[in-house]
């Protein structure tokens, strides 16, 4: 967002206060972040990622439940912490799937079709971090498949880490740390698999840390909201209600992921701007020091320029008018 457009959108009587806020140390990064959010169209891209995640991850889970049998379905229900009514609907939804329905070709089709999520995430990250080149070739396809599989593994690994951390003396603190590390690792690993060497290091690391911190609050809110929303949707609309609720929750997760990427880019930009400002300030300081305290050569030159010429006897020669 340009400063002129921002100022024109503010009432005239509030512009002096707004100028103080925008010109402050915290105001400039805030305005840069708001401009980046508007530039990448975070709301539209979050909805795109949520829809792609629903049509990519859930088919993989259904395929795994069909290959794993009834025991795996029970573990999947426990993993998703569904209410009783929602758990019955989930069993009904996947009860028609059998292991013989997914052969080698069927599994490959499900996995390759799930790369639509990877391609959507590549477009989002390229737009957020202003990456011009697009990954292509067999390595890029392998990275797309690996990113989708990494997301599926993360769903199980995060739950497993939380269960292991619950056995520690301080279970709540241990679970928070375990989820924080898992979220940070996922937010760093997935873009790296998708973009490879094109992924900028500083925005990637800052974005991963920001996603982990954001998810601490989102997980706490989701543990209270999601079971109630699933139960209410299942009672009113049945299986389709579960789908709507999961899509809504995936939208929240996608928004947090893109928000952390934008925050990482803004923080990396501030970090790169700081050395230039410090270097420019040092040059100005050196110039000021030279003006205030001139060196010996400069002082000698000024002294010679201001000294009047003299003859051999040590007297000043007469001026032409005096002659």
C-alpha cells in the first residue's frame, strides 16, 4: 500500500496522529505487513489452500484407512479427537472402502492427484516471497509428492509427540514445546521441499518460528472449539456438516501458514534494511567528524593559505598601491 493512498483513506482530522504512528519504529513494519497481506490476497489464497488440502489430504487418509483396516480407522478417529456421533459418521464414510479398492495404480493416482495442494502452495509461496522462477523437472515433482506426504506424516507425528510429552512431569509445558517444535519444523520443511534452493533462508526461518508461535494460540482455541463445532454440525447436517467444519478449520490453518510466511518476509526485509541504515549513518558520522575535526594535512593547507607572503628579511613586501 502506497503512503499517499493510505493517507487519502484517513480522515483529514486524524492524519496528524496517523502520521505519528506510521512514522514510528513499529508503524513502518506494521504498514509494510499490511501492504504485503493485501498484495498476496491472503483471504482468497487461504480459501484455495483449504479446499486443496481437503481434496488432497483426506483422500490419502481414506486410502490409508482402507489399507490399514479397522484398527487403523479406530486410530484415525482417536487421532482426530472426534465426538461419538462424529466418529460413527466417519466410520460410515470410510466403511465402504476396502483394501482391494486401492491397488498400486489406484494408490499412485491418489498420491499424484494430491500434488494439487503442492502446486497451490508453490504459487502462494512464490507470490509471498517474490520468487520469479518456478521449480520444474523430476526433482520438483518428487518434492511436491514429498511435501504432501510430509503433511500427512505431520498429522500423526504431532499427535504422537503430544502423547509422549504428556508422560513428562510437566505435561502441559511438554506438549506445548513438542507442538511448537513440530509446527516450526513443518513450516520450514514443506516450503523447502516445494521450492528447493529457491526458498529464501531468512524468510523461511522467520516464517517457521512465527507459525509455531501462532499455532500455540490456535491449538488452544481449536481444542475447545473444534469438538463442539463437529458435534453441532454432525447433529444438524450429518456427514456433509463434518466436511464443512473441516474445511473451515483448514481455512484457519491455511491463513496462519500464509500469515507466518508474510511475517517472515517482513522480518527478513527489516533485517536486511538495518545494515544499510547503520552503514549510511556511519558515513554521515565520519563526514561530520572530518568537518568538525579536520586532519593535520587539512589544517596545514589552511595555515599556508592564510599566511601572508614575506621576503627574505622577514618583512611583508609592500602592496603595489603603497609603492
